[in-house]
C-alpha cells in the first residue's frame, strides 16, 4: 500500500520535472515523496523491532521449558 503511494508520488514528481512545472510544485512533490519514504522506513524498522522481540520471547520460552 505505502509502496504504491511512493511509486505514484515518484511518477507525479518525474512528470512535473519533465513538464518544467513551477519550482514550488516540484519542491512540494519532492518533500511529499521524502515524507512517504521516511514513513516506509520507520514502519520497516518497527516491524523488524517487533519481529526481534518475538524471536527473543520464543527463545526465552525454550530456555524456561528446558529448565
């Protein structure tokens, strides 16, 4: 979902550059694209952190079970 938004915004930005749109429009689109990319990476890090927490809990369960 977010990847699709990034792709659409990238296409919109590229089109505005190709058509020599006003600097303010190009800049606005660029900032919007940056924000979407930032959100994508933030969510990716959150998913990775959650995955690591779950892995560590599973390992802890195994240790407790063995003991």
